DNA sequence: ACATATTCCTGGGGGC
DNA sequence: TGCCCCCAGGAATATG
C-alpha cells in the first residue's frame, strides 16, 4: 500500500524523467474512473501538448505541475503504479492510462484494483480545492515535537478522543501515514493501538512523534515497502518489507521481545501489535 | 465527534 | 481440480 515513503520514492524516481518533457498524446485510457470527474475525451484534450514543469508530493498525492499552471493530481490508493518507460511499451493487463512523451518514453498508470486516480486540475482551479483537508507533513523539517503536541492538544480541545490507530490514519490530522506505518510507529513507540489520544502523557506523545518520523525515514531509506504491488517510478521494488516489526507479522515473534504479534481490527483496518511491548492502558 | 457500514475493485487464499 | 466466499484496504460517503 503506497503511503508517504512509497509516494515520495515514486516522485523522486519519476522527477528526472518527467520534468521538461512534453506530453504528446494520451495513447491508452481504458478505465474512465481513473481520470474522473473529467470525461476521458476532455482529459485527453487537456493533457495533450502540456509540458511537465515539476513533480512533487503532498501527503499521499503525486503532483505533476504543468507549464501554464495546470496539474495532474495522482493517488495510487492500493495497487496503483506510476511508472516511466524509456521506450514505447505495450500496455499491460492492468494498465489504465498511458501518456506518450516527446522523448519517446511513456508514463504508464497501472492499477489492478482500479481505485487509483490521475486527475487533471486546470490552471484556474486552486490546487488546494482539488485536495481534501490534509494535516501537516510529518517529515517536514519545521514539524517539531512541539507542533505534534500542539496538534494533539487542538484535537483534544475539540472534545475528541479517538484511539491512536484511528487518529494516525486520519489524513486531516496528520498526513501520509497508512496502515503499515501507523502500526509500525505505535510499535516503535511502545503504545497500544487502542490507547486513546487523551491518555497520552507528554513523554508518550514525544515518543510517538519520534517514532512516526523514524519509521517513515527508515522506509524512505529502503525505497518503500513492496509488500505486494508497490513499485517506484521506474518499476523497481523497495526493500522495507524486510524490516517491518509488526505489520503483517501476526503470530510471528516480536523482534524486540519474542512475544507473538497479535492482530485486531480497529476501524475496519487490520492492526498489528506486540502485547508485551505495547501494553493496554490500565483498567482496559 | 466518533463508530460503523458501504462503496469502489480484483487477485488470491482458505475451505470443502 | 474447482468452485465459492471472503479478505485486503485508502478514502469518500452515509447513517447512527
């Protein structure tokens, strides 16, 4: 599942191959929902002739800025892959969209499950209006422990008290974490996923902040987690799946204490934790 | 405000 | 071998 480190890796690997290139045609588009809400014909028309000015990331969104101010806003969801091919390549079984570039290369959007999107946002539309409400970037240099603590306080001040797993998945609270890194961050910080936000003391909040940044940075170093479908912008796997501590390790020994990893469902999401390293709050 | 269910999708795994 | 069922899950949406 592409989360912040995976999307950032895609952006970094695509950028040198896309910036300055002109999109000469949309040569394949077999799933209209991929470019919704714009009808496929209008998408082809809007994108044809555009030149890529920049490739960046906001939360789990891939932003391809175009000269003239338009943008392509991509989200890989579960199984999406945005891959640059240096030479024309026959669309695969799961290729939903192909952009032909003026260097003879192509940008393929492959997506088995069809949840991914690559939307065109016109120059006269505000990019922030095209994106949902998104919390801070956890890896931003100016995002400090104090900022995180403030974020928690603000949430609590609104009479909210979600469980930790749920709040870490809430993109409007903090952006970029998904199921893998939420579980990994809670394990690294020694916090049970069903602890509530209000139950955190200052030290635990600090540990969680450090752990979030640690698991994301570690995964970036490993080019992301290729647990199943994730590939970078050149089609290569990451290696962070070899270093996960709890995610998808149900029943296997905790790397820290040897206790079998447990799995529960929180908010409809499978949640993995070590009952020894991540004790439940006293009293339940 | 939060929890839960539903929708979108399809490959793959478990059960028989 | 081959069904059927159900699961995986990010995010939007609806309902309690």
